[in-house]
C-alpha cells in the first residue's frame, strides 16, 4: 500500500518553473519522498504524522514561493518553531536523499 493511500497528504514539492517536464519531476520527487519515509520510519502512525507535518510545511513553502531546490534543513526547523511544534523528521536528511536520487534538478549548492 502506498503512503498516499495511507495518508492522502503527500507533500506538494514546489520546484523551479523552468523544467520542461516539471510535472514528471514532481511525481518523481513524491515517489522518492515515499521511499525515504518508508525507509526512515517503521511505524505507520509516525509516518502519517511526519507526512502531515511535511505536507503543511510544503504548503507554507508554496505560499511563500520557496522551492525545494533552494531549501535547507534550517528552513524546516525555523518553520516548526514558528508553528510551536517540534520537527517530526529531518528535512535535511530528505534533501540529501532527494539530491542523490534526482540529481537532474537544479539544486542550489549546499
């Protein structure tokens, strides 16, 4: 069963607009996210809570025109603090994971 079926809240990853295959890249990033989530978290409940928090963060990113390719771990930590919550995952770990699996995105240098 996919995380999407369990959760219905896969993050919407805002990407730079210049990609000719932007929709396909977003789908690939969503798939990479689901694999990362399953590899990092054993419990379905923890996955759902983590996924929900990252979904809210991705909506915030989209509202403020922040992009995955330019995102940093500290962005998520600061967002969590502004929401009065603790991070349920390591956003920086996901970004490293995604960089390794989708190197054709225009990632900003670390």
